[in-house]
């Protein structure tokens, strides 16, 4: 039987008992499960280089406003989606390929009383389950390096955004020559990794009808994040909620620090704006 890339991704990220593990972690932290605050979840639900600080900085550049309808592409267990909703008063839909992540995102959103603003759906970033031009803004945090088809990824984001809508990309990109050390945070092997350089992203974004308004390399933010994580772990042991990378977490973190320090990769932030006419046909026109 042939296994698709999507099936590989779902298998890689499926934990099996993630909600229970998060609840156990919160209890170990001394949290009352009836009074969990969004900040209590930041160690586990802001699963990208830079953590919540990276989300905060990205959101500041998106010029979000109350009442906006926002899409979080590859939303994981929902940390950024919940942040956008509570901090800016947006209504947010998160879409993720992994059913367990969607179920856990919904459970955590109920736990922190944000279901009136945030919902989640199972779906692919390259075939979004939404109508054309229905979102005011969209975000993509650490998703593209798991998607081989960057052109379709960007075209789908353009399709579901209204003209003038903002698309914020925060992805790990290849920024130098050399062999990556695996396992990494997003892939155990080279065969599961689809890194691309910033020019490749810009080309795909522009072909889809986006203008790249700003671009910034966030390597220093990522290195600070990983070094602080390593120092805390050395002093206090593994954090109760540091569970998404599994038993390989220390090795993955060490490899990511090495890849960053060697200049091979970096998280790159691109703030884009959709033009009035996209570069590709809408799905209904195909």
C-alpha cells in the first residue's frame, strides 16, 4: 500500500493520548483544571521556535483588529489561534491535518472558555475546506517545511483571503548550505522535510497574488528560545508540558541549535498582502 505524505505527517504528529498527557502536565504544575488560563498552556501550545514571543511579534505586524475573521493554517493544538482571539478580539478558525490535534485544540479551547471565538477543523493546507474570499487575515506558523507543494500552499491561502487581506508566514527556511542534522523538531528524517529558501517562498507567494511587504530573519529569537529552554531543563528537569517532541526532545533541540548556529536554517517571518486579483484561478474555476 502506498503511503501519502499527508498520512506520514498525521502518523508523525499523532500522540495517541495527548489530551490526557496535557491534563497530567497541568496537574503536575499545580494548575486547577477548572481554572486553567491560556498562559498556563504556552509551554505546549505555542509549538514553534520563539514560542509565544514569536506569536506576539507576528501578530503585531499583522495589524489585527476586533471583529476580523482569521484563519490559522496548520493550527496544531491551537495556541496561536487562541492568542489572536483573546488578544485582538478576532474570530478564528484553525485547520490542521492531524485529527488528534484538532480534538485536543477543541478541548483546550473549552478549558480556557474561548469556544465563542475559536473553532477548529480537520483539513489540508493545500486543499482548504473553505469558500473563496471569506477571511480577513491568515497565519501560517511552522507549517511550510512539512509541505512539498509551496505553490499550492500559497495559492490556497490567497484563494480564501479577501482582497487586501494579510497573510503572515513564520516558517523554518533554508538560509545556508550544508547538511541538516536530524531528527529535527518537524521531521525525523530528511525524507519528511521540505525546507525551502526565502526566494522560493517569495516566488510562490507572488505567483499566488501576494505582495511580500516585510521579511525578517528570526534566527536570534530562535537561538535565545532554545538556549533558555535548555538552561531551564538542565536546572529543573524536563517541563511537565514539554511533550510534543516526545522522548527525542533533548536530541531534537540540540540538533536544531546546531542547525541554527551553523546558519543552515532560520525561522523567517514574511508579512504579505493579497492583491485584488490572485495569480491563480479559484478552485471553482478549475
